[in-house]
C-alpha cells in the first residue's frame, strides 16, 4: 500500500477474512473516495443478518436465512465496485432513470436487482432507505413462522431474550 492511507473494514465471518481497502484520494471519479464505509455495521446491526464471502465471485453477501438481500461486489484488489440490492421492479426502474449511479443488477435478475456505484452520488439517507427496503422485501418472502425464527422472536412476536417461550419450545403446544 505504500503511503496511501486506507481504512480496513473487518469482514470476518464463518472463517472468511477479507480486508477491503477504501479507495485512496485520486482514484475513481473526480478524485472522490469510496463512500458508505458504514454499510457493514449498518447491515450487521439488523436482526437475523448473516454475512459470508462468496470467494468465486469475490462478493460479500448479506443474507436473511438462506436468501441474499445485499451483495458488495469486490474487484481484483478487494475494493467495492458495486453494492447490489433487491428492490420492487417499478421502484428500481424509477431510481435507475433518476440516478446514473444506479444500474441494473450486476450478474443478477435485472428486474429485481439494482447495483449502486460505491463512489457515486447517491445520498446516504437514500441508500439506507434502499438497504432497509431490500431487507424487508426478502424478509417478507418468508412464512411468518420462518420470519420469527430468522428474527429470533418468540411465538408471540416479542424478543426471545425477554421470555423463555421461543417458537421451538411451544411448537408442541399448538
């Protein structure tokens, strides 16, 4: 790395370790640094989220259950080049028409998936909203029972840490 200042983002999960380096000043568009270094902490702060590295593709995948809802696509230097999210097709199409930094999903179904350039001009509050929507879309595709399991909620829909009656412990009582 030489004298380039970089920021390490620890992506340790399931035996996978990856260090993504923030783009140094002068790399990318108009000398801007890659934005959104908060994405990992933001996504991992959501209930039920797991993360892994798909080594063959060099993608950091954020999942609910076994379903992908965000992928950070890395280049050969382990620098993010796309943040791929799932959106309602109409909303994704509208956003692509409004922002040049939102494009059809990279190596994904172009109707449902959208890729965002990480050094682009997408406002942080919009990106957080889109990440939240992707999370909700994927979560809503599961049955209510599976949603409770993923979110670690009790059978009554409250946080399992507050009572001892988890879904597994009361299944036989139905």
